[in-house]
């Protein structure tokens, strides 16, 4: 998977991004089949998770900082 974010040169986009980060709200979420394996894989390449995998209802979620001012959430849905 590859994900590209556009520059936030517009003042409105910068304010939006900063508000989400300040409130701890991920800007985007991606579904994964095996969250434990994906978190482990990403950590081996230097990704730092601010929220390790946590089960909540029918899903397990983890959140990392993309180092560009955004929080990204990974979600594994359970049957």
C-alpha cells in the first residue's frame, strides 16, 4: 500500500490538519487483514505508533503519526 498526502499550503487545510492532530483524530483509516502483523512490519521500518493495537467492539485499531502532521489509523475488523 502506498498513500500520498498533498501539501497543506492553504491556510484552511493547515488549520484543519492541526485541529485534528491536537484532538488526536486520525485523518484517515485503512483496513488491514492482520493488524498485529502489519504493526510489527511497519515498526521494523521505523513507523512509531502512538496507540498500539487496541480491541474495541468488533475491531482492533492502532494509530501512528505519519511525521507530516497527520495521524493514520489501521483497523482490523472481526467477524
